C-alpha cells in the first residue's frame, strides 16, 4: 500500500524541520448531515476522519497536524452558504474537501472565491463545473455512460433505448449525454421522460415505456426514494428488459433485495475491488470504527483520496498558500482504493470504471473494468 | 386642520428618527462585526425584509401566505438569469431588477385574481399561495440549463463590493422598507387592513373593495420581496430553486409567528435572531435543531398566538406602567357636501325587485318575490321566523345570492355584482348581529364606513371626520361622540346598534336595509332610533327597508308593510290593512294559511 | 387504450385513498390538516415496522389504521381542539406538527430509504393487457372505501351526528349532540384513514421521512374541489387524476404533475363550490 509509505516519507522529510508544536492545517468538510445527503454523510465523515488520522499518525504535513472541521450544509444551497461562511470566515480553514449536492457546491463556490482557498469536490456530478480554486476527483457523464451503453449495445445487442430520469440537473445531464452517445454509436433513443424530483407515481412513464417496447432501459433518477419507487413500479409492471441505473449504489441495492436483481451499474468504486489498497483501506476503516463502520462507497472513497491528495499537494508546494497548492493538486498522484488517480485533465481525473451487475443477494458482481477512462472536455480554460 | 398637520408631522418624525437610529446602527455595524457574522447578516437582513412583508400580509390583513418565497425566487432568478445569459453592467443590473419587480408584480396580481374574490374562503386562498412556489419550483427544475435546474446558477458576474458595502445596502433596504411598512400599518389604510382581517364580510358591505385591496397588497409585498431576492442573489452570487421553494415560504411564516404577527418589528427581530442562531447551532445538532424549532412553533401557535413580541412589550408596560399605546384623537364635523338622499327621485323607484327566487338545492327559500320600495318611504318587512326576510336582504345586497329574478337599485340592474359594487349603487345594509371590528375605535369604524367616499390615506392619518347630520345625530343621541377613541369591543349593546346605524348612514346610501335594528334595545333607545328613521325618510327622502319582529315598532314608523311567509309575499299594504288582516293574524298565530289560495 | 383506462382508474383510486382522510376532517371540522402528509408517512413506517417484525404485510394496514386513530385522538386533544375558532392557526399548528413528526421519524429510523415487501407482486391480465396487480387492488380498495365511508356517514349514529355538525353546529349542539366528541372522533378517523392509506400505498413506493409530502398539495386540491362528500371526491379523483394521466402520457409527466393543481384552482375560481354542487 502506497499511502502509508508516502506519508511515512513525508514524515521523514519533516524531521529536518523543527518539531515544535505548530498551528494545525484546517480542512473544512461541508456535508449534508441533514437533508437528502444525510444517508451517505456518515460514511463520508468516517472516510475523512480515517484519512486525517493516518496522515497525522505519520507526522502530519509540513510538521503540522491536520484538523477536520465538519459543517452541515443541509444538502442545499442556503445551508451550504452558512456552512461555507462558517468554514471560510469563522474557522479560516486552509482548504475545503466536499462531497455535496451540485446546488450546495454552486452555493459554496462564490464563498470559496471570496476566501481564495483550495477546494476539492468529491461527488460524481453532471460535469462542466469550473472554478480557479476547484479540483474534482469523481466521475462525470463521459466516464459513467460508456461502460453501460457499450455493454448493452455490444454484448446484449440492444439497438433501441428508453431513458427515464428525475427532473434535475444530474438526471438531465446524464441522460442528454447518454442520448448523444447512443446515437453516435448507431443506436436509437425511443423515449426520454422525466418526472419531478419528488414525484413518486411513474405510471404514465412506465406505460409509455411498455408501448415503446425498447431493447434496453437506462435510468438516472435522484438517489433514494425516486430510484426505489421507479424500480419497484417497474418490477410490479413486469418490465424485464436490460436495465442500467446510474443512481443506485451498493447499499441501496442490497436493501432492495430481489427488485434490484439484474440491474447494471457503473462505478469508479465497488467494495469488491480486488486490490491490496482497497483491502487495507477497508481494514483500517474497520479497525478505527469497529461495529459502527459505514460501508465505504462511491462517495466516501473519493473523499478519503481527496484528503490524501491535499496533503501531498501541500507537501509538494511546501506551503498551505492557495495558489501553489492548487497548482500542485493537478500534479500529485494518489494511490488509493480506486487505484492511482491524478486530477490532471482540466482539473478532473481519468478514472478506472467498473461495470457491475446486481445479484439476487444484493451483492455486485464485476463484469468488466475499463482503465483510465478520460473525463473529456470539462474545463477547457484549464487545459495544459 | 392645523391639528392634522402636527400629528402627521409627528408620525413622520417618529418614523424618521427610528430610521435614523436604524441607519446609524447599520453604518457602524461592520466595524464591530467579524467577517463571518457580517456575511451571515447580509443575507439575513434581506430575508428579514421579506418577513416584514409576510407580517403585513398575514399579521395585518390576515392572509396566511405560504407563497412569499416565490416572489423572492423571482427577484433572485431575474438577477441570476440576466447576469448569466445576457449581460452585466449598471444598465443590465437595473434592467434585471426591473424585470424581477415587474414579473413578481404580475405573478402576484394573477395569484390575487385566483385567490381573492367575494366568497373565496381563507383556506382556499392559503392553498393557492401554497401551490404558487411549488409550481414555480417545478418550472425552474424543468428549464434545464437555462435556470441550472436543481443546481441553480452560480458564479455569474456580479458586483464584488466589500462586505461592508453589501451590509450597508442590505441594512438600508431593511430599514427603509420597514419604516415604510410601519407608516403603512399605522396609517388610515392600516386601519382598513385590520378591519379586513377582523371582519372581511362586513367590510365588503361597507363598500370596501376587499379583494382588490388584498391583491394590491400582495403586489406591493411581492415587489419589496423580489427586490430583496434580487439583492440576495447579487450578493451571494448564486441562485437555487430552494430560494423559490415552499420550504422557505413556511420558514418565513415560522419566523413571523415566533416573532409575533401583527407587530412588524417582532418578525424582523425573530428572522435575524433565528437565522443567525441556526447558523451556529444547526452544525452541531442538525436534526435536533429542526425538531426544536418545530416544537416551539407548535407551542407558540397553540399557547401564544401573538408570538413572543407581546411578552416583551408586556414586560415594558410592567416596567413603565404609564407608557400607554398612543391613540389618535379625531374630531367630528358636519359634512356640508353630504349627498345623503340626493339620489332619490320620484320617477325611478330606488329599489325594484322582480320575480326574485332563492333556492338551496331543492329547498325554496324565496319564490317569485316582486316588490317596489319608493323614496321617502319606510317599508317594513314582517313575517314569522324562516319566512326568508334576511335572505331577501342578502339577495338585494349581493348579486351572487339570488337564483333567479332581477334587482334594480336606483334604476341600475345589480346583475351579479359583489356586495361592495352594490354599495356603490346606493345600498347601505345593517346586520342582525352586532359583530363589529373589535380592536378598532369608534372613530376608526366611522372612517371605515367613509372609505368608499373618502378613501384612506396610505401613509398618513386624517384627524377630522365629516359626517352627514343624521349620522351625527345618532352619535350624539347615543353618547358615542364623547367616546370616539373607545374600542368597539368595550361598547354596550345599545351603543353598538347605534354605531352600526351611524356607520351605514356615514356611507351615504339612498336605500337603507335594516335587519332588526332595535333587537335587544331598551324602550328609550328604540324611540331614539325610530325618530331618526322617520326623519331620514321625511327630510332626506331615503328609502328604508326594515325587517322587524316587533309589530308595534313597525306600526309606529312604517308607511307600508310587506308580509313574507314561506318565501312568498303573502300580503302588501298599509300598516293598518296588514295589522287588521285575518290572514296575517292567522300566520302569526301559527295557523295553516289555506285561505291564501 | 386499455392501459390508459387502467392507468386512469388506478391513479384515481390511489388519489382517492390518499385524500379521504383529509376530506372527512375538512368536511366536519372545517379545517385543513397540514399534518396529513406526515400521517401518510407514519402509516408507511408502521407498515415497515410490521413487516420488519415478521408479520404479514396485509396486517400493516389495520395496524396503521389503529395506530393512526389513537394518535389522531391525542393530536386532536393537544393541538387541534384549542384552535377550533382559529382555523388558519390550525393549519399552521398541524404544519408544525408535520415537521415534528418528520424529525422524530428521522431520529428514530434515520434519513434513509426503508423497504417494505410487496404483498402482491407481478402482473395480472385484465382487458387484454398485463397490469400491475397491486395497483388494481388499490383501485378496488378505493371503491370499497367510497361505499364504506358513505355508509358510515349515512347509516351510523356517528354519521348522523357528524352530518348534523356539518350542517349547523350550533343547532346540533342545541339538539344535544356532543360536537366536541364528534370532532375528536372525526380527527381520529381522518388520521386513521391517512395512516392506513400510507400503509396501503407503501408497496408501490419507498418509505422515507418525506414520503407523504408530495401527495399533500394534490390532496388539498381534491378535497377543496369536492366539498364534503365521498362520492364527489371519487368523481374528482377520476376526472383530475384522469387529466393527470392523459397529460403525462400525451404531453409530458412534468406538466402532468401540475395538472391537478392548475385545473382545480381554475375550477374553484369559476365555481367556489367545486364539484360538490352543480
């Protein structure tokens, strides 16, 4: 495992510096402790705490310990403004590492601009969000769509697709990209329908789906309730065509039981990734939190890796000053549970993507993996 | 008249001094606050201005609105959309602000049209205001990249002034709008707002265009709110659907309720206090904080309907028992231009009813009533309980009441006009029960009755009330003229009856509909009223239609009598004819009326 | 066409079931219960608890009804009764209650989505199409509920008293009817219906602390438009639910989501009595 080695190396380097107690380096973590993201927030907090503990155990960064400051963004814009104000102006954090909704990220960015600090966004999203202070280490549509669509077209022979989404930025962004990708590869989209985010009655859409009689179905709903209601109603209506779902995670799949069986998912992290780094990460998590351990997931693992990336960038820059650290963030490579990741593509990161299928017992079996899938043109203004 | 000016000046002076203190606090605040509190406060001050408008709409006029956030969102999105997609600069900023205010005003006008009309229930109006932000949010979501959907818009160019400047902008905005709101609610028009809250129906029958006033206030509040939303978005550099969502709309209500509705300052203080506190606390206790707010809110609604503000003022009174709320003195005067009775003419009968019917489902309350009432005539309507007398009054004064037939007032067909329109044709109506406007004073009630003729000043108060001679007569005969600053809830039953009649006369009708004006009065009081009524017909040529149970009273003052029985006119004639009629006797004795066939 | 007809029928059934608890409270007590959404949610969690404890999912509906009835009586006594003469405040207080219930559920069960097994999975063939069996069950329940509630109001002592209170409360009191008790019972029955509805629709949905909220506004519109009668609520559900399905199918589901609110608002503007009379 590379991280401890690396951190250990940093620690050695620090011995030359005076070991006097210095002010900590503060990392702000705005996260949805309440609201829609509160389901996943505990795992994100645990991943952050583990990262900081590991780094501090090896002497911290530049001889200074890392300190986490966690603030509730209430999963929305207004809460995010309060959280960012508090982190940036009250606690004067040196950087922000955030797994948040897009609305919360957008609300926080102007405050980050005012405060001028490095910012790493760790949630997958609809793409093309750019700020001079921001890096992103999670996937965008360009990386997520291809594995599923390719599988459906090449392996299962699907030609016609039906797309269903929740009416919000992520849902629309994903499906629009999917449509383009399907059509560019010679397939056909026979329907693209959206329901309001809080909608729970998919009757009319399912009837349209059945009458369109497509070869495959791809959905991109909001996580949680809409995803579950759609899947349940699809199953009670007897829809059994190949079904790719952009929003289901392993935890949800496990609790949905037989309804989720057969669903295809694509992800940059699956608990079953067979690597030493992943095994050690999961072991460390369990050692630290015991029975309270939250299952690591697609959102918590990037958070863990982002904190490591920040530590390395500070080390490389030799300072916590924003501009050199931001510059270094595009260069450092983290060897984490998801493999080796560098945010060098217009502030985004090429990622290894896994195509999985949910089994009857709720577990995910990996069907295929795709090395270093490129995020494509996200922020051309930051192109090297 | 000089009196008028000094008082008005003193009111404006108070508003001016209050504003100056507020502005001074805002001016020095940035130098005592850290950067964190300052930026929290900037947003909170914009929200507080919105809460102030919610208090005016709900606390003063009584419309429970969940929809104020929609206007906030409209203002915010006007800023975000224009700066993101079209351009940025002083011209663009002013244009975007104008677009936001106009859009908010139009939406408020449409909502008002939908929610407020004669006969709409407050529940219905509330649900309409609830639907507004829900639909608006849906529209924002579905507009895709134009509105940024769920993610909103962020990072658009805006004025990156220093935090001090933004705090001054937000503070000045709050102080000025609150000062405006304070002048409004303390003005004569503010009395009209309270009257609508306390007894909307009675206002309509005094000729006050209730629905139009409500809509106008909605529009005004929407404009202030949209301006606040614009400022909020321009400062925070972000717009998101939740700024227009009904969650925020209900939060406005919660702050208003906790601060004390109808106190104006209470909600403003509550908004600032709760918003800043929740910034501190929600991070440490995310779910408990919400729970706590919910529990306190329910408790306050059930046990402290006026919120926490009255507790504070109560404490103040306890400390300074001498400081009493200021009540405006008003003086009465004779209205030399009174048009009371001038409309009466011999040729067109003031009141003409043809084949009027009223059915409730299969129940026929009135059937084919045809009658005429003339000027200078006092027409008594008698009949046993349930004969349809009060329903007839209602059908005359509200065009929507009758099922069939025609009513003409002074030659004008009332059609389906709502009560305040019928009042314009010259109808004045008094009611059987004496529910007036409890918290208004006698002078204010009289002013209210003159609304149709004199209007009400928006930010000022008028101190002299010009009334017609008969109205003045009633006031002096009942002693009301000595107690003009008394709240009506403290009056005796007789005085309330007297005030009721004086109010109807103050509105200068030509057709006077009186529903048992002497019920529950002493003999002496009855005599006074009888005298006034006789004089109104003789000297002012009024047409009076009177419902009475007391046959003796009817006999004393009526010129002509109509007997209603089971919804039909049983008999019509002079007092003596009717009183001596066997038919009428038998009806009153409860006999079957087969003889009528 | 058969699918469309079944969609309309079952959508109307769900809407009716979800709104009926609101209707009886509005009818008798002249107040809108803003905690209705929270009651639906409570029903959903009751169903979750029942099936998590290993009992048959069918049992969850009567369990939710009983739980709702008792809870409704308590809420009525503590919050609603002091506010009889302040109907707008009752709206706010019940809304606040909804917040409190939502937070309590979140504290107790967490913010996440819970799963309730479907008692009747799969499809059944009807009118020549395969159709979701459980949705058909809900539609049948709705029809039975119309009959049962009409019978309750027409044939029982409680119904007679309730109708007297609806028509003229002062008069009813004069006739010796204990209107306070009628109201308490009404609120209990309304809450029971809401919780049972929550349990009934759960197999089609997910259980989470906000599951009741999206139904709230459509329910308000339906009951405002249908006065106090259960048959007219059914008609309203059929017409407006039908409009929603048609718009969702032939235009788009986002417009479909607004259909009920918009149509109901316009109907009420033109005729404030809605469908209840002419």
